[in-house]
C-alpha cells in the first residue's frame, strides 16, 4: 500500500513539470517575436481574447442553468 501512495504523490509533480514544459515551448518562440510592435499588440490581443473566452466558458459551465 505504501508503494501505491508513493506512486500517487508523483502525479502532481509530473503534471507541474509537463505544464511548465508546454508553457516554455509555447512562450519561448513568442518572446522572440515581441520586438516588433505590431506583433506585440497582436500577441497581447490574442492573450486577452483567450483569457476572456476561457472565463466565459467556465462561467457558463459552472453557473446554474437559467430557464426562460
């Protein structure tokens, strides 16, 4: 049973390492392109749009259904 719990404790570390690796592979090329002002504005717009979309989707998923 101890081996089971030891194995389960590895999953959060794996998830964090995987998430950081994906973020690094996505953000590193974008950071190289931020020197151009037009590209920087487009990246900021895409980031804001993505976060807003995510917030609206999560709000629709979590909030109780409104029946008209």
